[in-house]
């Protein structure tokens, strides 16, 4: 949401409990100090940006994330989506904290003591290709048939081979993800499963985990990683604020 063209506007990072609220120690976007805007039982974390603020690149995203991660070290926090800018402090009250106060308090209570962990599983390209070829004789035969031949002469066969491999990978993804997700879901409060962002991604899921169960959750992730070594590499990100489990709206 864009700010009107005034001297400054308010960039909003997230919402925290109003009682005893304090900002994180580090600066926000453009090195501006992060302040607390209290409103009853909730408060917004915000910093000043220029009134015609348009920059929302990598550096701003990293600073946005850092503010939220520093905050979660001492408080539950509901993260706003990246890039929310409101014209002034009054608008923060009128369009966020005022109309959504009760809902925000309920979400803060629900997220207390919980963090988000994202797990992505990426197939080892060489290993999964060997597996596909070994399991599907038609793929193996077609691959053998075009090896060493000019690309021009085998153009359509190569297209067919690529399609067969893609289909086999899709079947493997469909089979691989549920067992991994189910094992970890038993240790989580909630799960969000995302679509694979490329053909070698076997798992893409976010888990809402109670801090008291993080050690147990991590142990199971390690076990799965060891079982899939050389085949699927697990990428673990977190603990994070609960981005995938919180929706904050702003009224018009």
C-alpha cells in the first residue's frame, strides 16, 4: 500500500502486545529507529520512511526480516507482509490497530510461544536422475538411443525424454513429500504446504512449532536428513516469526 506524498510516512513491520511493548534494538529501513505505536492491548512496530517511499528491494526486505527476528527474541510478534506503508501514525491507528484490535489480540495470544520453521527438500540432480532411469526402462532405452547422436537428428526424441523424466519426477515428488510432512506435522501445531518452485523440489512446507518442542522437531529433521542423505537435501530455515500462519488486513 503506497503512502501519500508527504515528508514522511510510516513503514509497518508487525504487531506486538501493547502491554510492556518495546522496539527491537536495531534500526529499521533506511537506518531509521523503530518505534512502538500503542493502541489498547496491541501496538505496531513502525519507522519513518520518505513520503514517496518506493524502494522495496533486497536490502529493505532483509531489514524488514531483521526487525521482526530481533523482536521475536523478547516478544510474540505478528509480521506484516513486506512493503506496507501508511501515511502517518493516525492512519496506523485508524486502519490497523483500531478496527482489528480484538482480532490482533486473539492472534497474538494464539501465537504466543510458537515459531515458524520452513523445510525445503531438494533432490540431488544426479542421484534422482539415476533413480528415474533405473526404475523406468522406457526412459533408459530412449536415453540410450539418443546418446552420442547429433541434437538436430534426435530433437523430438530429446523432447520426449525430457517430458518422460519430468513426469517421473512429478510422481516421485508426490510420493516423497507426504511422509516427510506427516512425520513433522505430528510435532507441529499447524502446517502450510507450498507448491514446489522448481522440478527438483521434493518438499516445501512451513511448520508452526511450540518453542518447547523445537529440540524434538529438530531431532526428527536430522533423522529424515540422514535417511535421505545423497538423495534429498533438507534446507531448514528458522526459527522465524509466523509469516505463513498470520494474516493481517488493512481496511480502506
